[in-house]
């Protein structure tokens, strides 16, 4: 009787109970061994990032200067490879922190022989534009001011075709980007900051250009999640939710 009631109202239970039930059920029906820290409901054994030795070499160099996990970093790496199918356009990262993901992006551009400039924008004064739509951030978090540290690490990894844009973006320095854009990585943590970047960039994005949001669905980044799901309803974009913590927007013609 209880089981029947549970199954009937399964979809109405709190998320924590549903997830717990899901994990228990997975243990009953699938291999109990978790590989590489992946939860059991990710059943694919094809862990492509572990086969990509060039990516792993770069990842090992930068893993201590980034807050982004290996699966999201590999997605950036691989999307850059795929982005070379697009017509023209430069690359932009907004929210660099200590430059770890910038090195991944720049190294991917080198690896895949993509001769396009990488713009790296950051306040270098921490998180900006926190508002009532953000449940955790108040401004100034993740502050890292040592721009020379980032430049030296980029150069050390043979990344030369880049430009640092200091200040709240796009309020400052966005006019320095004259070309169309094919790829944007947004890691700014707050609703308003991310929204301003998307709206500024829309006319500059090439058709099918990519916008990748970090922190989608993360605890503490509810503002980013809210914004992404508003864009889900926006006909200007195809919206894709990746369970790894990325939201991807693809500009439509």
C-alpha cells in the first residue's frame, strides 16, 4: 500500500527524497562502483576527457588556480574545438579569477590551430552587480588582483594572442572588441552581471555562436540559474542544460 502511494505521488515529493530514491534504485540495478567521482546515474563508460592526454596535461597545470571542475573545463576545451566550424569571430571569457580557465581556452585555441584572439575580462576586484536576485553574493567575493600572475601563466603556456580587459564588463572596455564573437564563457556568479553580458553581446555574436554559463544550478548561484531559465523561453537562443553545471545558449539566425 505504501509503495503504491509512493509511486503514485513520486513526482510531488521534495527533490532530496527523489534523488535519494534514485540513487538507491541505481545501486540495485547497476554497477555499484563509482568511477572518477561520477554519480551512479551517469552510466556511460566513455569518459572522453580521460582519453585526451593533451587536455589532461594542461588541466594538471592549472587545477589549483581554478574553481571549475574537470568536466566543465573539458566541455570548454571540446566546445572550442567544435566552434571552429563557425564563421569568423573572436573568443571572450568574462570572469577569469586566477586565469585557470583562460589557460584552458587559450591552450585549446593553440591545439586546434584556431588563430583567433582571446579577450579575458575581469573586474579584478571580485564579484560585481549583486542584487536581490542573487541569494549569496553581495559583491567583492573571489577577488584576485594580480594581473601579472595571469599574464605570466598565459605566456608560460605559449598563449600570446590575448588581451586583458580590466573592469566591470561590458560597462568598461567592451568597445575594444571590434570583431564578431563566436564563443563566450561567462563566469560572473550574479544575475545582472551575466544578463548585461548576454544583451551586449547578442548583436556581436555570429549565427550559432555559443554562450556558456558557469555555475548553472549551483547552490549559491541561484541568480545565474534564474537567468538561464529565463533565456530558455527566449526565441533568440536554443537553450541547453548540461547536468555538469553549464547552461549553453546557441544564437539563432
